[in-house]
C-alpha cells in the first residue's frame, strides 16, 4: 500500500502546472493613472469618434503625435470597409522584432443603441470607457515603459471595432484586418496579445473573460493579486466576449481580453459613457498590472503555458484517476 500512495503522490505533483510563475524581483512601476486619465479626457474632447469621422481623424493625429514624441515609430495600416476609410495605428520602438502585442480599439460606437431614451439611440456615443480607456492606457504606457523593454512591445490601436449590427457592419473589423496581414514568422514569434477594453470605470470589476488563453490570464491575475488588486482583477469566470483578441486566438497566438463585462457597465453603448464614469485610479491599477506583466514576460521566456489550454488544464485532473486505474489493474494482476 505504501508504494501505491507514493506513486499517487508522485503522479499528482504536476498539479502546480497551472500556476504560472510571477517574478518576485521588484521593478519601479512608473505608470501614471492621472496622466492616463488626461489621455482619456483628451480623446473625448474630440467628441464621438466613429469610423470614417473627422473626429476620429483628429484623434488619430493626436495619438500619432503623442506616440512619436515618446520616441515610437508609428505607421498607419489603412484599409477600406464598406466604402469607409479606416486605419489601425501601429507603434514600435527601435528596429527589433517585437514579441508582445498590446491592443485597444480607439473608435467609438456610431449609435447609442442601448440608451434608455429612444430619441438618443440614433446618436453617437462619446466612448470615454468604451474605446477611450484602453487607448488611454496604451498612450500612457508609451511614456511609462522602460526604454530597454519597449523594443519587445508593439502597441496597436484598432479602428472599426465597435460598429457591429449597424448598417450591416461586423464587429472587430480592424483587428481582423491586422491579423490577416501578419506573416507566419510574425505569428510564430508573438508570445502574447493583451487587449484592454472598458478598463476605466471608477468601480472597476474585471472578471476572467472565458475565451482568453488561461495560462496567460493566470499570469496577469496573479500579478494583480501580488500588487494587492485582487478586488479589481477578480478571480472568477465572467463570460465570453467577441472582441479584438478573437482573431489572434484564431491565428494561434495566446491572447487575453481585460474587460469589464458580465455585466458591462450600466452606461455601455449609451450617451452616458462619459469621462466622469471613469477614474485615474482604475486606469492606474490596470496600467501598472500591465506594466508589471510586460517586465515578467520579457524577462522570463517560459513563464506561461504555450500548449493549448484545454489540454493543459485537463492534465492535473486526469492524473489521479489514471494512477488509480493503473494501481487497481496492477493489484488485480498480482492476485
Ligand atoms: Zn462597445
């Protein structure tokens, strides 16, 4: 019996396989929530920013200016969708090959179709949280990130994410186009894609989005816990969201969507999505977690599972019953 117990014990040790390592060495996190909030406010100052609008063009020029003045090389990835000229904004630092993609959509929904007032439903939303918050965090990261690790990171601002069901538009048009343009070599070297969407609410509650790559999500949620933010990055499952991380997952790139959902904030897709619903504190929490994540990943080449999650997460659960069956068969053979 003793050997049986030992065998089961040994075979059960891979239970730790699903707990990604978090680097304990401390970095000074320099992400500034107040500055991020200013970026959110500045986007909203342009007004609603639906695809193809002058407001979005002016906002894009402001984003390009900000990124360029922080030393990033910016390119516009232009495409046309249903006769509307759209542009993803891509920022890189230096000439090295990037391994991490941080994304956010910067367009806003053309209609407030969830507004309780019927008269408002044909009007465009301001998108302080929905569009503005993720973009604000990426803009602040373009300043806050240590220059030695910037070259590993690509910042991508997607156009045409949020017009789904309006005039026969699809959702996530910009990210679909972006991924369609990636080479096999780029896909192979991209270790992770992290999406920020609706991360600015002053009562921020981030549940785990259930289509995201679990190992990558574990790493981020563990970092948040280490930083004392497990009241914001809540360790329970929310639901699945069709969002800009989807095309990356489909291409085989580990991806996670950091998004307030299940439920979405009450003002989602209404005229009430305004800066006063958001806070510098919330943006600061998410920004510092992401900044810390970038340090972790760039310094630890193998810190989260690279094999398909479903298979990996099953392994710890399968081992004890398999061990039991092996032992029972072995005991029967001995009789
Ligand atoms: Zn939206």
